C-alpha cells in the first residue's frame, strides 16, 4: 500500500483545491483504494465514503441495486464498472465516483476472466465517464490488488489534471 500513498495524497490535494469530492466502489482491490485515499491528512474534506462490493449482499445492501437493475451487464466489465461509479457517486452525493471490479487471483472469476483482470471506471461532473480494462497476467493476489488500486487512482488523477 505504501506505493499508493503519494498518488492518493496528490489526488486529495487536487480534490480539495477544486472543492470536489469522491466516492469509491471497489471489489478485488479489497479496500486498498479507499485506504490509500484515507491515509491522506484531511481526507474528510473530499472523501465521501466507499464500499467493498465483493458479494451480492454488498451489492444490494450498500449500493441498493438489484440483479434486475443490471439488465445484461455482468461484473468485471467496463459497462458494469461505469454503472457502479455512477451509483456510488449518486448514493454518497459526490462529484466523482470511482469503481474497480475484477479478479485478483490466484484463479479467475466465475465469468471466465483470468486472474489479473480488472475494469476501472470514473464518473464525474457533466456526465463525464471513462473506463478501461487492465490485464496484469499475474496470479499473485496481493500484487494484483495493489496494481488494481493504482490503476483506479491513476484514472482519477488523470481526470483531475
């Protein structure tokens, strides 16, 4: 996690300077995105909250979504990540919603994605949305989690520049 802290602190400073906020929905990063952001002093000014959406119970309980809300979307895809980014931003009244969803390993997920696969998405002001897919090719769960968190934070950082 130490390697994530400088980027997260930079994001926090940018959000604070802009008077904006962020909310996070993450799954296979396991809370590392939120932990890195919260490690920055003064995070309460710009971090609205987040959740580790790792199970159907979290999906329903924390996001208030039902299977029917997904239509033909499935987890670990860019459209799904964009939906969750929009949803978490709306639920927590944040300017930005950041989502990560994937398979950290050591094996793939039930949808056929290999370990090291994740999709990250960002939803922001003015209907701004961007997403991308990362394939690390690794089965190392902790390393994938760190890389997934870094990719999500890098996506947010790029949007704030």
